C-alpha cells in the first residue's frame, strides 16, 4: 500500500545488535525507514532491517514506485534509476542548528527562540546560521498553516508559489553568500547546496 502512494519519506540509521549472524557482538546493521507523507489519509510506516547501507536495499524496496521519495541526500538513493527525489528540509535545518555558534543556542531545532540572551557579542557573520534556521522554520510554519486550513494539493502549490518562494529566494541568497566553508558551517552549506535541485 505504501508503494501506491505519491510520496514516501525515506531514511536509514544503524542499530547495534548483541550478536549478528556471524557471531560478531558489535555489529552495526541498518534500519531503513519508509514513511507516508503527512497529508496521506492513512499513515504508514515500514521498517526494514538489512545487514548494510548499500543502495541495493532501497532499490529493492522501492522497485516499481512511481512517486517522489524525500531523503537526506544519501547517495544510495541517487543510484536508483528513474526514482524521483526530493530533499529533506528537516535534515537541512538540523545542519544549521549544529552550526550555530555557542553564543547562540536554541531550545531545539524547531524553536526560533533563544534559550537566553547571547552570552557575548556574536560576530554578525555568525548570525547567518540562525537566519537560515529561522527561514526553514518559516517554511515549516507555512506548511502547518496550509494543513490547518485543509488546503488541497493544488491550493498548497498555489500558496507556496506566492508565500514560500520569497522565503526560498532569501534562503538561497544567504547560503550562496557564505564564504567560510569550514567545520559545521561548511557541512551545513554543502548539505543545502548539494540538495538544492531536489
């Protein structure tokens, strides 16, 4: 049933087992998660346990799927022929959260409020991480509004073209203007730029 939908979110993570089939007590295997989109009438989640992170596992699971798969950009998904891919904003947002300077810490990555006032003066160039995080939060806020209003897919698309497009323009202008590509900041920039077309 999941494979008949128009949208699937996919991600994978390792899990440790006490003993694998070879008797290795420290084996790290992979759990692949496939979840229906939030707007789907019936919520479906499927967890598939595999011995590796090889692309053959999602290729086999998603064989024949005609919709779009939202991912974090892991290269295994890009090797699957004819698969339509979309980039995950939650993963991009997490990278900006990790890149925040210590002086600017949020309660969590979904929150746009500081825990306290900055402990010290923050270099204006470092505030870009916070700006980008908050722009993604604004996109998520718009989506929550559309959900509350019960908009159809076509109505959401029309509203996104009016309301989300300027947010995205501002986002990409800021990302492309970052010159420092080191550390967590560099990882956040790379994550966004590598996924831009998705």
